């Protein structure tokens, strides 16, 4: 890691907590999408997909900020030149791009359809499940890289 420092340790804790939050939010998103696939009642779908923005999913962006901060604060073992830090950056870019370009717009569409029609189609639910699965897979690759630190 790096030389012991309270600011570095605090940023590290925020980084780890944000990673846990990201996984939790994505699992909840997937569970909600699976409810559509399993033909949840209209009321349950309305409850799981309110007509508002999903700000919780954007905690993903905190991981970039804290990760870069740690790289800049730390010693050479956590520098941007380390391959595992590069893997983390690439995974962040992939996950953030997919989240903002595919998953969140699809989730908004599902919420709008539910608000208008009362329920979403099973196929839309499957699309959202697949989209969240992509996010969870990319986050899993990043977590493996962070633990392995090759």
C-alpha cells in the first residue's frame, strides 16, 4: 500500500465503502428488474420503479475520485503506472459508460412505462437485468484486480 497516513486511510475507507455501496445498489437494481421478469404486481412494480432519477447508482463515480486521490497521495505501490490501477480505471470507464448510456436510460424508460401502463413487459425486465449484469461483471473484474494487485 502506502506509507501510513490518516488522510490516505480515510480516502481508502471511503473508497471501500463506495465499492460496497455500488455492489449493493446494483444488486437492488437487478432484484427490482427480476421482479418484472417474474411478473410482479402493478403495485410492486410502481414501488420498485418510482418516476425519479436514480442518484444512488451514481455512487460509482465516487470510486473514481477516491481511487485517483489514493494514487496521487500514495507512494509508488499505488501509482497510476501500476497495471492493477490501470485495470481499475478501464473498468470504471466501462462501467460508468454503460451505466449512463444504457442502464439508467433503460431504467427511466421502464419507470415511465410502469407509470403510464401500470406494468412493464417481461422483455424490458430481461433487458434491464442483462444491463445490470454487465455492470456487476465489470465491477467484479475491478474488485478482483484490486484484491489481486498483480
